């Protein structure tokens, strides 16, 4: 039987001066997993007696409306140095950090002050655009990629604003994705990509393309993508890579718009993300059988959590690393009932942009998160979301 040792250590780090921190180290007692913790600015170093998995959660005084969860990317290790994203000049951090191996768990609480620094992070945002999907990728070097953008002002065919079918669940008529990138002071994109021809994906991308204050280098649709094929990479001057795992309906796959979609695999260091747009089960199965690089820390769940996607075999093929993080984008009160069958995700850390109609229970489910911002230095992945 697994022997669990649970130890809570409160470490009070007193910070003096402006700009940098005094490094702090703690020597653990015999048989404890953690042997040393140091912090300096927004970098944390953890050393342990054996290879462990690591995850943590924290809040920062610069944004009390947000929670942050962190996960180790890559293999278990006995020494990890990682940086956390800090957007303000100075932020007081209270972090609960947990390390575990097959027989033990140790948790610690640390308090420290972090200052804004220029660490190289990859950011993958699942933007809350109500019904549909919108993703923003920012490379460590500052290149921007938009992959879908919700309805935006390109309204769906079922009604006009104010009509009986118009509702807050869909977000149509509002340039949510355009407003989001403006709020981030972003006005140039290396790539604007429409995953496929559903308006709850492409509308917000076209808002950006048509805006006078925006510019871009490449604009991809399923029909026009500069002859990029499966296995090709987006042309980015970055240490992060974005590989195309699907574009167009492959032979033997159910022929529909959803299965024609772009599927992207994003990698930076040990951190991996899979963005599947509206890929359905037959396309998922094809990608498994084609031995494509699906394994990832973070899965953007296909088709807003619909039962048409996310087969158990596909979930097992993708979320098989230390981290099993699933992001779901959908609108509250949507008539489709998205997301479906939430019990499918009971073994994963689930983050959803809005509120599902289906009941759920478990500490692994996080809904009404708003925009889900995933940031990584290639060693850990930090998920930022609305506090409940």
C-alpha cells in the first residue's frame, strides 16, 4: 500500500529593499522529500531527495481576481528551477507547492516578493469569446498567432441582434477577440488562422483582419494556407514550434467541415499543447493511427466538449504525461448542451471558460474561468483563471 507522508511547512520570507529579493533556502528534516527551496525575484528553485512530480497554486497582490495553478512539464526530477509570470513591477506571492513520488507527498507554503523580469515565456490563451473558440499564441520572442476568434461581428445565420435566437451565450455581434488583442496592446500578427468554416471560429479572426489598426503576415484558411501540409511547421523565428497535424479531411475520415479543421501542436521546451478546434472522433482516430505527435500537457478539448469529440482512446493518447490539463471553450446556456458527459474528464484538471448546464462535482473541475491563460518557461506551465 502506498505510504503517504504529508508535511506542511510554512516558510516566511522577509523581503527588504526594492527590485530584488534576498535568496532564501530551507533545509528539510530527515526523510522529507524537499531538501532546499530558494526564491529570487520570480524564480523558484526546488531540490528534493528523489525524482518527484511538482505542482503548485498561488495568488499575487497585483491581481487578486485571478488564481494561478502550476504544473511541472516533462519528466519527474529532483531539481527544478522555474520562473512564474509577473505582469506588475512588484507582486507579493503566497504559493502552496506540492511535490510527490510513488510513496510520499510533501507540501509547503512560501511567501515572497516577485518583480517583473524579462524571462522568455510562451503564452497560449484560451480566450473567453462566449460560444465558439478563440486562441492567442504569443511566442517567447513576441510573435503573435491567432487561431480562431468566435463569432465576432460576423453573426451566425440563425438571427439578428435582439431576435429570439440572439442571446449572451453566443457572443455574436461583438468583436470580443479584437477587443482582447487590443487590450493586450497587440496589433501585428505573424499568423491569423481560421481553423475551418464554422462562423463561431472564423468570425473573430476576420474582425482582426478587417480592423484598420491591425496587420498580419500570413492569413490561413483550410482553402488557402500556402501549401502547408501535415508535418509542416509555421514559419516563426522562435524557440517555440507550431506543427500542423491536420488540414483538410484525410482519406477515410468522415467528410464534414469539422474534420477539415487545422489541428496544431505547440511545443516550447518540455511543455506541449494540442489545439484541436472542432476535430471529431473519426479524425481523432486517424491521428492516433497515423502516429502523429499528440502527447501533450494541455489539450484544448475538441468541439467545445461535444460528445462528437474526445473519445476515451484519444484522451488517453494525448493526456498521458505528468500533467493532464483540459481546456474547454463554450458559452453559458448554449442550446447544444456543450460540454457533454463531463464525467469523461474526471481524471483530468479541467478548466472551462463559462458555466456548463450539466452538473459536476470534484476539485479537478474549474468553470466560469473566463479567459484561460497558459504561460510556460518550458519547465512549468502556469494556468491563470478567474477566482471563484
